[in-house]
């Protein structure tokens, strides 16, 4: 057969549920025409190709052992295995995995019949979060995508607003969720705590014409990372948005910390609809818990005018703050995103001398850049026999 190339990818849904392919749904066993949501406790993708690039699979009747690093909260002792069908765009149950406790990290172990993306999941009982989507003038908007993401569980769902701008989106009972809307622009992120009955949002999700969102996610440790966003206050001073001052108004424009997470994983979300004054804006991450551990899985996503940039922490000795980027705004509202990516002892917005500045004037398309994070277990998994014929 010749040389075989293997590719192994670990998916940590607790760090970012959006790393999972497709929607987190599966056919309802009691009604195959209906779909039910699932929550994940870890996933892994394995592919094998020959020298010609042809995908290889297990021979008929053969099986393989698989181990999935555990992710998330309170993993059960046994859990169903699901594989992702890219054609159907959903997950299908096949087999079961058992929780194994190990000194170097817990994992689920099970047996599979083919190579694909495998997910340790379970179905959960749902309620509906009911709400509406509107523009800043209060007019309802139809066909807007509404997203729900679990905070204390690794699940997500999406739906669209109807002709009257209303929506109903499923969520896990007795849990905490983040709800937002996107339609070219983005709404603020609302934190919704569900009970055992449907939840009705008091206010509509509002879409604005220009939106910037900064999202921080990380792994289980450090337990508490905090977002700090600073910039000119329009009066020769500086504003500072953080957990202790979640909302400021500068020149009649709001800047706010929508979500402040204190128990691992995140996310923390800073939102603003426009830059209220010319000057330098800076984004920092602070290790509030003070744990002297590597920031495994830490990642910042900057979405500005619909373009995404992703950042991961630099190497070197850890200091109190990770200075991620600055945004330089001119008098006409044009901006440049300045990648900093340095450890600092204070909230110092000075720019290092050797920096590459991707320019992004407000009216021009900005280049997409992504810094791919590496999972800490990847090297170990590649060295061990997680798949055996």
C-alpha cells in the first residue's frame, strides 16, 4: 500500500463549541423526523490517506479503539458516541465510550467502525428561549440568525427570526446560555439563565450597522482570565472597561463587557458599535486567579466590521497581562489593527518597535488572519496508539 499519512485533530468543545462541525443536533430516537440537541464532552477527528491522497478506511468488519480527551463539566461514567455526517449535517449515535481516569488527563475510550469525527455526547432536556430581533429604531427584522451557546455545558443551537422578527431557540434546562443575533452586523450578547419552563426575553436583540466584538476563550486553567479594554474618553483621558466597570459611554456611544466568566473556559465578550473618539485603543488579558500555569487553549478573536482576526498567547515567561493588540483610530474613523502579542507587567499600551501592522481603513476590506492554537495533548496523542487495527 505504500506510505500512509495520518492526521489527528483534538476538538475541545468547552474551549470553543464552534470548533465542532455542523449543528449540535441528532435525530430523536422516538421520532426520527425530529431533531434533538446534544452536549459534548470531547471530540476527535482521525483521517488516513495513501500516497495518492485517497482516503483510507477500516476494512469491512474491522473495528478500532479510540480515546477522546475529556472536556467540559461533570463527565458521566459512560456516554454515547456520535459520528458526524457531513452530507446530512448532523450527528448520529453509534456505540458507547467509558470514562478512564489517568494521571496525565482523563479520556473516553470506545470502539468505532470507521474513521471520521467522533464525539462523546449525550442528549439533554430542553426549554425554549423566546425573543425578538430589531434594529436600533425598534423595527423588527426577519430572517436573522440567532445563536445560543451553553456556558456551563458544551452545546449550541441556532434558528432564524420569523416574518415578525420573533424567534424561539432551544436551550438546556436549568443552565446558563449566551444568546446573540447576526445578520451582517451583530447584536450584544445576552446571558440567559434557564429554568424548567420556557424563558421570554424582556428586550429584543438589537442589530447595529457597525459592530466590533472581542471574544476571549481559554481552557480549564487558569480559572479566571479577565478582559481589559482601554481607549480615549474624548476628554484627554482614558476609559477602562473590565469586570469592575462593565459599561462606559464616550461621546454618546456605548462600550461594554457583555459577559464576564469566572470559572474557566469563558467566553468573555467586549462589544462596541463604533469607535467614539480618535486615539489608541488597547486590549489586554489579565490572569486574575494568579495561577502560574500555561494558558492552555487561550485565544482571542477580534471581529471588526465582519472580518476576523485570531490571537494566541506568545511564548516566554508569563507576566500579569497579555497585551493582545491595539487599534489606532484617526479623526475620520479609519483604523489600523496593531498586533502586539506581548507579556507585560501593567496595562501599558506602548507599541513594540518591530511590529507588522495589517491596515484596515473603515471603508476597505481587511485581510483575514488566523493564529492556529495547538492543543497540549496533541503531541502525546500522536505518539500513542489511540487507533489500532
